[in-house]
C-alpha cells in the first residue's frame, strides 16, 4: 500500500520512513500529521484498517487513540479554568461535594490533572462493563479513600482520569464530557474526534491488532499500587472493538480520531490558545500547562514523569526523542503520541492500529518524531 496524503517536500524523508515501516510490516494502518504555525505540512495515512487487510486505511479512517484521549479531556478542564469556572488550586469537593470524604477532603483539582490525586484506580473489584457505567463507577471513586497521600507521588489514573475530570466538567457545565468537548473544541474546529464511536462513524473505525498481554514485573508484590491497578481490571486491548466500549464515554482511553483530528484540537496549545483567529484558551492558561507541578517515578507505570497542568512535560530519560523546552505531550497504549511544542508552534500526532506492548510510544513513533525534529533543527540552522 502506498502512503497517501499531503507532504511538504521538506518532510519527504518522514513520509519515506512511514512507507518503509509499512512495507516492512512494522505498521498495519497509520496516520501521521505535523502542523507548523497553523498549517499542516504533513498529513499522511496508509495501510489497512483491519488485520485481514481487506479495508484500506482511508483519509477519514479513525482509530482508538487510547490515552492520547487524556489530552483532550485535560483541555476540557483547562477550558473551564480559562473561563474562571474551575480553580486548579481549589478543593475538588467545592465542585463535587460528595467527593470530600474518606481522606479526600483536601484533594485539589490540580492533583487530579497531574495524576497525583491518590486515586489511580478503583479500590473494590471492578469489571470493564461496570466501568462503562460512568455514573456508577464515578460514584465509587467519590466514596473511596486515596491509596497514597495526594500530591506526594504521580500515580497514573490510567482508566479513571476521564471519570474524575468528566465529573467536574458535568458538575460545572451541566454537560457530559463528550458533549462539552464537541461544543467547545471538536465542533467549532471541525475536528474528527469523539469519545466512543456513534453509529454514523462505525464504518470508518479501524480494528486494532492487540499487543502481547502486558506482564507485571516478576516477583511483584500483588498488593503494590502497580499490581492493584493492572489487575483490576486487567487491560484488554481487544475490548476497544467491542460494541460496549465503543458506546461508552471513557475520557481516559476511548477517544476515536486520527492524527489530523487530534492535531487540529491540540494545536491550540502549540499556537498559544488561538486557532484560525479564534481564541480557545488565553496565553495565561496555556502557560499553566508548561509549569511543572510534580515529578517522579510513577507508582503505577514505573516511568519517570514530569507533569504540568494536565499534560506531561519532556523527560529525556523516558522519551529521549522529545526535546526539552516548552513542550507538552502524552502517549497512548501501543504507540500513539501527541506532541504540542509551544516554542516551535508545532503540533505532531502519530496514531496506528498495530499496537506495541508499550504505554509510552513505540519504535515507529521514535523513528518518525526524531526525524521530524532533526529536519526542523537542520532547517533552523540553514
């Protein structure tokens, strides 16, 4: 399959790399987009939307972007902060009174946005089916006690980030998280993004090829935070193709989009809040994203992270191909990645349907993103 789409000649090497990885079988279906200063200089796609290779990956194919969804969910909270309706320094219980029990009385909004709330998962045994029931599973989170002192560590809210932030969005705006995202970002920006897959998008949704099952470190304490999160419930990549998950509104992991759609929304960060002349966030709110709130080895996923307000900040020892500076990013299970570079006014997104056993990029994302930054660095020297 030949890679399709548009490519500025400056980035032809990147397109060639994507074609190589596709030809080598390292990719099944792929979408990659680079936006500089509001213009897409690279918007390519190719391969297949299913393992049987019966459906070509088209311009409008969408796929599950897993935790890249969290970027858009965080932007929903940042929009409320920008509107003066949500204060990151305030107690969560101000907006969600029932939350302020069992040691959660002093949890701040910023703790939730930086994965340091002490609520990385559900305490009681839970299934994905119950997690799909957002009101019920969110109420459980509101009743339980934190697993560690809020603000003392990063503990990835892997599945429940959208439950927590979505409840704040609902309490303040009166809208579901998906509706709020549609009204504030996806609709006005004409961006193909949503939580889940409505009937009218089903035919465009790619199937994924799951990675090998995630395995816990040998000899791990089964009462450790890492084990408790990954065992309750165990991650199931194939569930993203189930009607139940595609009908759910999980703001942590079931956004469906493509690189173009994610870049369209996320470029508001790289462009200091303004896209096509419309201001979506003030520069003051954008600046909050790049102010480090907490750093450390995440107690759930074991990676060293630096967190700004809602998004990750560059960490050379974790992702060496992301430069330092005013850059924010997040990754999706299997390899997808979304980068917002305020210094260069650049937004990059890579998404795919052949998943690698990784929560922080994959070999392909490393190759493409390093090449993109190398090209920009050489151009800057010229």
